[in-house]
C-alpha cells in the first residue's frame, strides 16, 4: 500500500517517521521533489508518500524535538494487511491473518 499524506505545521515540530522513508510529492519548501527523507520540517504544507506493503510492523511517528517527544508528542500504530509478514514481540516473523 502506498500512503499519501499532507503534512502541515511542521516548522516548530519536525515530523519524523520510523521504518519508512517519505518521498516528497510536489513543492515542499527546501525539500527536493521525488527525494526520500525521514524527517520533514517546513513552514508550509508538504505532501509525502511512503509504501508500507513490504512488511507489517509497529510504527512510531513523533515530533523530532526531543523535549516535545519526551512530553508526549509521539504516537505508534500497527501496519497490518492480508498476508503481510509481521514480527512477534520475540522478533520471530509471522504472517498476519487480518
């Protein structure tokens, strides 16, 4: 699955995504269209896309200002899908039955 998100307000809160690099889709300030980044910080809005179909996993995304992250500007979510391999807590791979 390819996800396409529009990020805004990331100037004071740089957006950082674990596991997947985000590809810039169009005009995004100082970032180059088509290039991949793991952190985005811009005063305007920025459209990015990333592919999560290769493997399922618990993902973390957060503000890349560490004091903000430490005070709760962080969230996780599970990427799952039909037949998508995921990791158990012990690190062993399983196949998702969702």
